[in-house]
């Protein structure tokens, strides 16, 4: 069962304000919500989910479904810790689908059968295609991390499809969004392998994998193991991020704890038992990787620089640790995208 934890909403605005306004929400509207929120969990005036949902409702009444989906995305942020957050996700999906006819790309919501325990389960994914798509180009698997999911990143994924001509198969990582948890490194790798099979059938047979934040852990895994044809890792935790003495910032301890399936905030001893399978050192010790692009910001408070620099000198691997920016180099995302587009073009992917 999910759980709430102590987190100051202003801390989240400090960390994520740029992401809020750069993804398309009007600055004045974000500022209004920020000035109104005083509590993370109240579902009443002053509460995070209440105030974001109120803004989303205004957009919905105007028929601005894309903006409503973005605002409901922030209402359910950073995790589905209670019924109010789960309702916000349901409303986000509703308005995202209402907005879909106006997307600049083709859109199809699909359910892919993936391994789950001893059986299979259906995982919702979104397939975005550039105009004129005929299936003769690669498909890019794409996901965010533990708190920013496929619908939240639609604008970025849409841009990638339009700039590269590739199809984009967007999904949520295990334990987040519409993908059942708990988050597990091995289960996540199995999910990616199943989605790669689906993606090969949708395009020309070549599959790339873009992972952002915790999603970058899974794209690093698929790239190092050779499960895809190329991999892009943006802000991915690799090995140092899973050290037993690691600390958390901006409420990330509760986000991660919920994704891992805990019903309470795990202590250091519990996390110490969880982390070892996430450490990608065994894959780093191999020489099976496909071409990889690894990017992060030097000021990341969530992922140590080591987890980017550990890729320096690897075969077929390009590494960028960008100065004056933080987790996933979010404040320099236009630069990150240009690096990615140039890398894709140079490798003729």
C-alpha cells in the first residue's frame, strides 16, 4: 500500500519550477498555484492536489485539454500516495486523450503483454508517430523516472518524433504511473525486453531506448546488455546512487519508497537489502554494450557525478556532464536534445 511522508511543498516548487513552466504551463498560473499551496496532502483549499486540480478544472472548462492534462499531472505529482492523487491521474489520462486529436504527431494507446511474476500483464503504452509514418524508421522506447511519467513528458517525446522521424513508444517504469510495481531492476529489464520486441514489429526492426532519470537506469541496463540497438541515458542512476550511505533531497525518499512498494518510509537497513540488484557494476564489467549517449548535469543532487563519469572511455559511448545545471540537466534540456539529435544523426540511427 502507498504511503504519505513529510515533504514541504515549497521545496518541490523550488526544485521543479523550471520544469513546470518549461513544459507549457503559463508562468502566471503556476505562480498562483505556488502562492496558494501550504500543505502537500490536504485535499482542500491550500492542498497541493486541490490547488493544481482547481487550475486543471479551469483549463478543462475552456476546452484546453492539453493544459488540463499537464496541470492534473502536477496534481498527482510526485507519486500516487493517496486516493486524491490517484483521482488526479485518472483525470490527467481523460484530458490527455481528449487532447490527442490535436497532437502534432499520430497517437495510439496500446496495451502490451509483458512478463509479470509467473504470468503476464497488460501495460498501457503510447505510440507516437511523425506525419507520414509508414513503419520504415526505427522506434524509440522512452520513459521518465519515478515521479515524471509518460504523459508528463509528451511534449518532449513529440519533439523527438518530429525531429528524428522515429516512432516513440512511451511507457512508465515499474512502480510508477500506469505500470504496476514494485519497482525492481530485473522486472524493469524484462519489461524493456518485451517492449523492444513490440517496437521492432512497429518500425523497421531497429530499436533505441531513451531513459530519463530512473528511466535512465533501465536504458543504461538495456544498452549495456545489448538488448536494444542504441541507448540514451539522461540522469540515470547506475551504481553510486545505490550506495548504502546515500541520502535523499526534495522528498525523494518518499517517492522512491513508494515506487519500491513500501507501505512506510524504509529505513537504511531496509534499503540496503533492496539496492544491490540495482547496481549495474556486473554489466559495466562486460563489453556487450551498443552505442550509448550518457548525459547529466554536474549539479545533480539525486545522482552522483560518478554515475555519469563511469561511462567515460567505454567503447561506442559518448558522455556529457554539463556544468551549471542539475538532475537530468533539466534547465538545459534544449541543449541536451540537440546533443541527442546530433548523436542520432551521426550514428545513422
